[in-house]
């Protein structure tokens, strides 16, 4: 037991230092250097690209939110592409087009068959022929009126290819699952992404709010479309993969915390697990890409960012390996005990620190009832969820599911709706 306790705790402390302690200390030391320079006199033509699948009325609310942006209407257009949803999403998109078209142009298009999120995003990009900057968003988000203006103002250098926004949780206090996610989101943006922001190498810009130069989007288009794992097409985590490809080309990637959007996180454990499973597939793919292209990373990516891409996943899979080995050798109980000792000793002070920080600077993201009730859930998830997701991710790398939206059976039973409904004067271009 002593050997497993020592090995597991050692790996755990290495992981905690990499993911929590070192970035936090760096952000404290760097302070204002983590933020972006902005130029609000810069006004470019912007197309907000909205891929949608089985979001129902959420799609309507998202289009309404973007149409109310504090940005010159003549320079803003919205392109919504329904990826052949099996619910009434297409009807909601058409209603939004009718209700909010005017100063802001809104184009709507329905894919003839379900093709996946990136294909819908790419279709939207090919419809928006006049935009200088694409802002890719998720169809279950709402946006601060200043979000578009803040993102555009962040492109102060030709070296900056993409800028992300600050994703907050809209349903923080629904239940234990949402409270946990809100806590993680807050820390991820306030510390992890600010640490990477100082390096101008944010390793994953969230697809909830992802601004990218038009030429950069099409520069990486072929690589994203042909992404595969051992010959099988891979389509999970397009936002992470797109960010990584930009970094490999020597571009800078960043986050603007003043460009705010809110997303509704999963409220059930089943949906949460499905989301985490999809994200783990994306993380594994990103990890393998890093290992395959180490020389390019040495040339184009900041060493600390390269470390951030490699070491956490390495430690995660080492933890998985020790777990499998413990089962094979009959020492699974010892491994579980040592893992839980680590989780409780590390995350208890972490949770309290994040909670009081959120109460001070973002009260809408602070959980009611304090952070202590979250600890058992986090400990259980760190043990069962992380190990299970890691193993399942390896064997499902070719999955093309949207993640939390619909089953394969539902996709196959989708009805036919005439595709190609656009606002007048906004005909789609072939990609």
C-alpha cells in the first residue's frame, strides 16, 4: 500500500502544481500583463457564425442576443446553419430571421443531412463572403451587448489570429452538478487562460465565443476537415483543434475577459458525463498532435505553452496506467484510498479560495451554500469519471456526435426539410 500511496500522491501533486499552483503564482506576479491591448477605433466587418443542432428555442434566444450587440449594424451579419436537426430548431431559426432581420442582416441555411458541427460552421463561413472577422458561437449561449465590440478591438496586431471571450455559467445554482462546473469555469478563465494569455498562446479558445480572422479560418480549413485518428475521421473539439493549428503556424491566440457570454451547462450527470467524454477525446487528440509535431512546437509555440499541452495529459494517463496496474495486481483499494486522500487535501483549500474570489469579483458566478458540498462530488468524479472518460475516449476517437445533443438513432430518423432557405441576397457559396 505504501508504494501505491507514494506513487499516486506524487503524480497527483505534480498534476496539481502544473494545473493550479504554478499558473496561479504566475498570474499574481504578472498581473496586468495578462490582459490584452485594445483599440476601439478598429471597426471591421463581422460575421457571427451560428452552427445549430437540436437546440430548439435556444437558437432563437441566441440570435436575439447577438442582434442586440452594441456594434455598427451595417458591419454585422449573423449566419445561422441548422445541421439537419431532429427537433424544431429550424423553425426557431426562421422565426428569429423574420423577427430580427433589419439593420443586422441574418442568413439562415439548413443542411440537407447531418454532417457535424465543423461542416455547419464551414458552411456558415462560406455564406459570409464579406466579413473580415468570423465570430463562431454556440447556439445555447447569450451574449453581453459589448461582446462583439470587445473581440474586434482585441485584434491590434496582425500576429493575433484568434481571440476568445469569457464564458460564464448562466445556471450556476441549479444543482450540485452546475455548481461544480461554475467553479471550474471561473478558475479556468481567471487563472489558466490568463496564464496562457500572457504568453499569447491560449491553447483552447472556447467555441462558445471564438473570434478568428477570415484568412486564418480558411488557412486551416483543409487540416480541420482531414483531421483523423489512425485513419478514422475525428471531429470532436473543433475549437481546441483550430486553436492548436493556429499556434503551430506561429499565430498568437488570446482571450478577452471583457467579451462575456453565458452558457447553460449540463444539469444532469448523464449529460455532464457525455460532455466530459467528448472533451476528453478532444484532449487526447490534442495531446497526440503535440507529440507528433514537437519540432514545430519548439519553433512556433512558447515553451510554457508546450509544457501545458504535454505534461497534464501525460500525468493523467500515467494515473490511468497506475490504476489499471493496481487492478491487475490486486491493489485497487489501496490506489483508490491514496487517490481520494490526494483529492480531498488538494481541492478543499482550492474550492474555498475560488469561492471567495468569485464572490468578490463575479457574484453571479459564486455558488450558494458555499463550496464544501461540492467536494464529495468532485472527489467521486476525479476517481470514477476521469478514469472512465480517459479509457472510453481512447476507443471512441472516431465519434462524430455533437456530444450532448442527440443519439445516432435520432440522427438516422431525421425527416427531410428543404434546405437552402436564406435571406434575400445572401446565397450560399460552395465550400
